[in-house]
C-alpha cells in the first residue's frame, strides 16, 4: 500500500536526496532528517521507524566507505561504543513504543540534531586523548537502546560526544559515527522484524534516492567541503518537524 500520492512522492524523493547528501557529508546516515521529513509529510508512525532504519543502513554504509578510504577511521575509537550499542539497539528495535511517546522522544532527538547541525557543541581540537572505556560502554548502550526504539543510528548523538570529550577529530568522529550508525541500524531493523514488524513497500523508491545523495555527500564530505547554506536549511526543516511533533 502506497504511503504517498505520486506527486507528493516525487517531491519527497527529491528532498531525500538533499538530506542524504548533507548527512553523509558529516558521516551520518540521515535518520533524524528522514524522520523529520516523514513527520512533515504525515507518514504513519508505524512506517517511520523501519523506513528510517533501512535508509540509514545504505547511507551510513556509503559514508563509512568514503571516510575509511581517506584513512579517518579508528577502530579503537569505534569498538568501545559498539560493544554495548549493538545488543542495545537490537532490544530497542524489538520494543514497541506508544505513538505519542514516540513523537515526544523523536522531538527531543530532533532538537539535539538541530544543535549538532548548528555546531552548538563546538569544534574538535586537533589534540585528542584516549577514550575512556567505562564511559564509552555506558554511552554506547544508552545511545543504542534509544536509537533502536525510535529508528535512528545514534551518530547524531555520538559524534558531538566524541568531539566534546576530545576523543577524536571531526573527520574521525564522522568515520566512527558512520560505522556506528550502520551496525546500530542493522541491529535495530533485525529486532523490529523479529517482533513482527514489516518494511513499507515505498522504501524501494527511497533507497536509490538516498544512495545517490549519500554517495555524493560521502565523496565531498570525506574531503574539504563546506555546506553552510544547505546545513541551515536542513536545520529549519528539522525545527518545523519538531514543532509539528509536539503541537499536532
């Protein structure tokens, strides 16, 4: 069953390409952007989580490939977060969340995404320190659980944490976040499907769009690239979606 009419579907797909492009340029899968768009286009709540997780897998995988190719990936920075996030994301994907609670949790995450996009968390220092294993394990578990529950990969939360704690540079945070999003999204969608969930057929139209945007974003983002204007436009889209989630 189609979620959108043809005319609206085409507009949605065009915007998807742009959103995937912007997110992939900073090593993210784009789930918060996809969820914001789906909220604005009045998608059924049940369709939002599996759609976002599925698209996340493709875009984050592409973004990771580009950042790893340019030698920004650090396994020692990724591993402590992934140990706890993967099983937690599986559990989060398995859980069913009340529609109103889902919108509220998603709204909070979109606010965090807006702050991240506007660089409120600051820029990374060129000097980095070793990651704290205990803190990383706790953070990974919390992000993984919430990510699986609402349908994001968690990179929008992880990357500013890496930057704020001086555990990695901006590019290293992007590379680690890309793979973090990929594995969490995989775990989340598996948990969702095992609990009897299904992926909407319309996702088949969305995948080529986000792969195109993700490939272009990963290519330019892994090199020197600035997207200030588009970034601010994306922040506006996320803000509008946040208002809609809380007020409607």
